[in-house]
C-alpha cells in the first residue's frame, strides 16, 4: 500500500568525484574513531513525499539520499557495515507519514529515520519516533513546533523563524521597500509558520503590512486576492506558499501589471526547480532566504553537484543538499556511537559539532536545531544567485 522501495546499496562502483567526497568523511571533525566492529546492513528509514503537493521536493530528497548512501558504503566509512535505506512515500498526507513511520520502526526495525518531507506531516509522524525512541532527522522541516516534540527529533533545515528575519533585514536595507502585502496558504504548517515569521520580521523592521490574503494549497486562480492587493499599492509582496501556488501568483501578478514593479519575497517555497519551471520569466527578481546554493564553497559540494548531475541528469536543489547532508550526519552518529542502538545513535547525533558537510560546518544546538547562517538568493534569468 505504501509503495515501499528498498534501496540496497552496498560496496558499489561510483563516479570518481563521489568516491573522493565520501572518503573525506573519515576526516570529519564530527566523526571520531573507527566504526567499532559494526557489521552487516544497518537499516535507516526515509519517508518522502513522492506524490501530492510535496512532490516538488520529495524526489530530489530521495535521489540525494540514495547518492549519499552509495558514497558512504563505497568508502567503507562504517567499516564492515553498510547502510540500507528503506524508503516510503507518504503521498504528502500526514496520516500516511504516521503509518510509514510505524511500519519502518515496528516491522523493519530501522535504527533512525529521515523525513518526512513536509512539516505538516512531521508534526504528527515525529510523535511516533519520539514515542518509540528512535531518532528522526528532518531535512526539510522548517515550521515551528517540530523539535519541540521531543529529544529524539532533530533537523538540519533552519526554521523559517531564523531564515526569514535575516532575509527581510538584508532586502529591506538594500531595496528600501515600505509597504508590503502577504499571501500565505492557511492549510499547511510550513506556510503558516512562514507567514508568522515574515509578519514578525516585517513589523520589527518598521515596514507596513498593507494587506494579508489567505489561500489554500491547490488553488490556481488568484485574481481576487491580487486585485485587492493592487488597490493597496504595495512595494513588495511576500509569498508563503508551496511552489505551484507561488508560480501561479507570479504569473497572474504580471498579467495584472503588478509585476515586475512589485518585488516578490518568499521562503523555502521559492527554492525549488518547480517554481522556475512553472513561473518562467515571471519569477525573475524573486528573492528568498535559503540554506544552500548550487555553487556554495562548502566541503564536498562541488563533488556532490557533479555526481548528482551525472547520476540524475539535473542540478540538485536545496532539499537535495539537505537530504544528502542528513544521511552523512546519521552515518557520523552511527560511527561515533559504534552501535545499532537507537538511543546511542540519538546521543551521538546530539553531540555532533563542527561536521564538514555540503551545508557548511555543521553543528546541532541544544534544541537540536542546526547552527547555520542562512543565505539570501535572487532569481536572475531563470537561475538563483546570491543576493547582493
């Protein structure tokens, strides 16, 4: 029913760049000592949204996680042990994510979990991991109320409450906008948390919020909301939506004459190739906070991008990079714990400090959130680049 995909990737031949990147894992500051006699396959679960609204992100996460497992197994990082990645599709439905977590823990006996893709699902499924005392690492969960579920819940994705204030400060200082309208999806944990973060950041910056419009995920006609916003004459429009809705709003705003005169600002919903594919030139000039960019000068990033392109024929996105780093973080914790015991892995994960990843030098804080400085990017000629 869950469309289980078993990815058994042992010592396989890899492209040279990926092997070089994976072998460097043995030198990580966060990965101490040897693998402590670990042997055989170590099952790790992953729950991605491969269908439904979250499918903007899930397939890239699945690809990158598989690539990371290939590299780790091929390098011998875990000694005589290899990772076995067991993947479930939650179809972007929270109840399916809960059932997938239950299956992976209770039947497949995974030692740790990655995912789920969407924060709305994580708010429910992570409670299963906490109850069973199996560590779960969210690699795209940025909403409030995730790590607060309990001590077994981690994330390597900076929360919107940290990313958006820095983006607002940087863009307002540079662009000088004063009047701002907000459109957000009111039926999703990620988008509502993004709305709250933007509202607080804009108010703190002294900007005036002149209009707020709530939509629902899956809507495609935004003429009413954009007409109401146009009457308020904003300098900028903040979008806290998933990519499909953001793209439709950008296209329709241009048709109504709002764009490109009005600046679009957004969160992680902008950091997906789907937005660029659906919005086309209407996305040019859109600005977002981000955790990673394609040409980031971070450890192993060039090799990761090269290997991803060669294996999948496309560039990785932020969500792929976070999934790739997430697998490496779990591998470092398993190696440090020298154990298959979920509690030992959880404790080793919490102690990781200064780990070299494609996201940069990585540590968890006391609340199990990432210690990471976000970046700001702008879309120019259909491609994201660093905002000046």
